[in-house]
C-alpha cells in the first residue's frame, strides 16, 4: 500500500470519503416476451448478477438498492422495490423505485453510484424491470405516451413514433441526412444483436428489407422502431475499499452525468439535438477527464433509429449534422469504426423493456469490458465504454462512463 | 475559521468529502381538496420553499432534484420529475421521481441527502406531490391497495383499514391497550392540527365524538383513519460549505435511517411491531449519536391511529407494549409530554397526500425547529426533531433526525 492509499484509507476511516465505485457483477434476463412474472424476472436477473461475481459473495452483503421501473403499477402489483427485494435475498435493506420514464434505471444507476460515493453504503444494487406485455394495448400506449408531453402532443394525437418522425424530417431538412442513413443504423443494430443471446429480435436484416418496411410514422418504418419488451437487469456496485474482496477484475464507473429538458418539442430551441444528452455527456466526459475519442463502445438509446443518429452527434462521436454521414460510412459497426455503437443490438434489436433498459446497457458494457460476451460479439481492445439512457423524447438523460482503468 | 474548519475545507477542495447537510428552506401547499392541478400545486409548494430561504436565493442555483409521488401516472400526466421541473424554475438539472408507496418522499429526502453527502451536488431539492382527488374511486383504491401485499391480502379483500385493524386487535390482545387509547391519539392529533393552516381537517374532536365514529374496519372507526388528500411539499437542502450563504439559521439533518420488510403480514414475526421502523430508527439514532430521549418532537406516520401507537413503541418513545399507556397518559401532547408526537396534526388531521407526506413532515419539523409555526402550535425549546415515513403496511420506512445543532 503506497502513501496515497494509506492516506486515503486513513481519511475514509475518519469519515472523509473519496470513493471510487466499481461494478463487481451484472446480469439480466433475455429481453422479449416472458412467461415469467415480474417477481420471477427480477429474481432471474438478480441471480445472474450475483453469480457473475468472481469471488465469494452473498446477496445479504448488499446495503441498499435502487430499482427502475415505469409501469410496474400497471400490473396488479405495487410497492415495487420492497416486493422485488423479497424475491432476491435482499432482506430489510433500504430500497426504492426510481421512475424517470425510459431513463428510470439510468437514474437508478446514478443514485446507486451516489449512495456509495456518499460513504453511506459499500455495496449497492441498481436494477430495472418492465413487463410491457402484461399491459393492455391501451395501458401500453398510455405509459409510453405520458413520458412525452401530454397537453400539446399526446392529447393532440402525437405518439412517440410521430415525435421522432418529426425529428427525422427536420434533420433531413437541415443536414446531409436521409432515410437511407437510418436504414444503415437498423441493419447494423440487427447485425450486432443477432448473436446476442439476450436480444429480443435476433435476425439479420438486409438493407433492402429494412428499406421497405411498412410505414409507421413517415419517414419511420417498422425497421426504425424498437420493440416493447419484457425484461429485467441488475448491476452490483461496490466501493473501492471492498471491491477487491469480490473480484480481481472490476469495471470502474468513471463518471455519471445527467440532465433534463423541456418535455414538449416546441419548448426546445432545436428538435434535431437533445440538450439533455449534450449536458449529461459534457458532465460525464468532464468528470472522467475523457472525450468522445476515448470511448471504445457506447450503448445509446435508439428507441428509434433517428434517436441513435442524433445521439452520435450529441455524444460527440461526430459533429452536429454529421450523424447521417457517420451511419452511412459504418463508423459505428463493431470492430470497424473508431467506436462501436450499440454492440448489444441496442433497443432496436436487443429490445426495450422501459425500466430495464438503462441498467441493461450497463450489463452489456460490463461484459464487453471484461471480455465475457459471445466471442463473435466482442469489441476488440475495449477499455472504455459509455451508456446513454433517455427518458421521454429527451426530457431526461443519464450518461455513464465505465473503464478498466480508474480515473487518473 | 479554526483548524478543523480549515482542514475540512482543504480536504473538500482535494475531493475528500465529509459534508453535513442543512435544510435552508421548506414549504408546502395546504393539504386537502385542491382546485389547482398537479403542476400548480408543485409550483406553489416550491415557491413557498424558495421564499422561506432567508438570504438571496435563486432556484437556478439548485443542482439536482428528487420528487416523491405514488399515483402521478394515474392522472393524464407522466414523466413526473421533468414535468414539474419545468414549472418551478429548475431548468436542465438532473431530476427523477422516487416511488416507495406512502414513503416516497421520505426516500426522496434520503436520496437528496446522499446526493449532497456524495459531493456531487451542493444544493438539492427533495419534494413530494399527490393529487388523490383526481383519481376515480377505483383507481384510488388500486393505488392505495397495491402498496400492501396483493396476492395474499388485497386480492383476498383485505384493504388497508382492515390490515391495520388486524394489528390493532392483536395489540389489544397482547398488551395493555384498547380502542380508548386510539381515541386519545385521534383527539390529540385533531387538537394539534386544528390551528395548522396547512391541515386538511381542521376541527377539534371530543373524546365522546371520536369514540362513537362510524365503523370502518372493526375496531377502527372514521376517527382512526386519515383522509386521502391532495398536496405538495418541498424542502431545499444545502451542503455545509454553502449553507451559510443562504441562512444564518439552518436546520441540520443529523442522520437518515431506512429499511424494508416483507409486504405480507403473515411473513413477519409480529404484526404489532414494524421491523422496518425499528431498523430505520436504530440506524438514524446511531448515526446521530442520539436516543429517543433526545427527541423533542416527532412527525410519525399515523395513517391509522394504531400506526401511531405502534410507532411510539418502535421509535423508542416508550417500551414495546406500552404504546396504549403512552397515549392514554397524554405523553405525546404538545408541551405536556417529554416529546410532542405529530405537532402538525399528523396524517389524521393534517392529511395524507401519499407522495407529499414524507417531505411534508420535514416541512413541519423545519418550521418547528426554527420557531416559525403559528405561536399557538409552537413546541417549546424544540432543538431536535424526527420524521417517520412508512410505505405500505410497514414494507418500507425512512427516519430522519433534524437538529439546531450539528452532530458533535
């Protein structure tokens, strides 16, 4: 133990805290249509996370839990966090549900990270869950719809595909982009997800097929829209001073950035940029001392292909307005571009169980950085990864940066 | 600045954090039946909190927000936190909804407190909101009901009054207690709330009247049950190193304790004790270096009078089994007993807008400790206060201790 480590340990003991946060385990269910109920799905995701911890670990060592879910109460069950706690060996600890539309578990992750950094907890679970297919078509529309603006958009008939279609049309108008660029994104994400055993839609899609999908909201076709999935995901975080008890191979959370924006499109200065993403990314890069150039892989929130196109710009992987060129040139393809965008298949192929999506992204990054995904899916030399989880049509956003290395 | 302060400042600058958390402002709407919608109620509570800050303060100085709500999606609106953000001058900051049944804003407060202790934010809002009277009778029953156990209790017909009636019957069976003791609690809380301008039900109730209320769930009558209210509440927290910019009279959060328990009564070793309350209280007392004897006033979660009786035991104000005697002897009456229980009138009189209740308790304690409640309601020599917020029939609990003094 060198002098800095000794000083750090002494100060931690005195109550002065400067804690780095490690991911020591992560797991999820397959995303898709589940026969398992909510409790069974959560238990499976938690068990997969527990068993991914390398060394001796018992769930009763967990101090606190944060669980993201949007429509949990849309089923017959409630008091989500305490209910799931019972079914995953987490007896008696402080637990709560975090709800932030489709960014629910991105914020659960942020809050779990802060709980450890506060010095109040050493081992914390962040997770998420959704069972979309338990909901009636009407309730499903409701829970998706209320995440955007209600008074000016939803109640006037604008659904999410329509919202993102407006963004796409405007992007095509302002910049060098077209629907073909979105098709490239769809084809890439289906290719990435094809070999992911946890993905909802595992099929290769040709450019011609994705180009001629049936129209959902012009210009977005079926191949531009993610499915609504069932699923659960769970990550286990630990403070630096205990992490080595559980693994010799931790992944570090180098930073967390988050932000919000107006719900309604007409209240924003631009509909081709998500300010919440830009702010969250800026905060995360700054805290980690990194730039977009340092990121090897990114799980971005592609609820629609245009959302991924915009995310590549807002996260700084390409310049504003250049997202179409980025997609067309295949710069997000695994082991071909400088950064792999959505190695899991993204929401488009891996699936989108609203509350489970954010920590699901973290599961993928954890496995990629540890080299434990299927060989054919492995991003080579992956040292640094990013997750990007969006709520509504950009009203909230959480960005996390993960690394094999701790901050310098 | 003495040596310890200098050392502290130096370590904070170096990234070593040991932050005490102050409440610098707090406000709420009246609880009751509101004509204002959700956004208007939140704006009013936030404005009342902002204007309670003594020195120059702008909402744009706030770094992050945590907002508790249970049934928000039961209205036509969603994406709660971002939506409310727009209506209270909090543009662009990280915000999320915290949902934990009736303990939602007790946990929002805990999470806001941890955000500051993590060193990631200096000024954080914790709040809560609910508009019960926007919900149909059916949806109201649903949102209340799902907070308890569903599969063995709710779907078998057991509603919350029934759950707490079981606890009361068992307490009367095991201990020296009877329904008369519950009547004393009801009379006290109505007396305390009578002069509270923010209370839902402002009327004095005689022992005879409360004794003969119509039966809801034997032995609980109307006078044993809290109303369901509309309302919003908001507290502003600040890190010690910035708090003095905003007030020379901060109230300190001395500690936060929280816990969970099984949802179903049959899964607990006793139905006359809430283990989650006991654990949360133990953690809070221990972290503050205090005992129940040090508490001058406590806002406890009296959704039913029997819940207050049990809370006086579980929080250590009297021995286990002695809650009936405590109530009967008037030991929780303002300026008569050693501790004032529910100076606001509690859920029984002040009202219970689910998600707004936890931070509403904190508003009362803040004002009592600063001496800014109505003169007739002032607890004399109030130095230390406690809030106790319960979710479901005891599945989750958050306890906070507030003081004029910081921890020693």
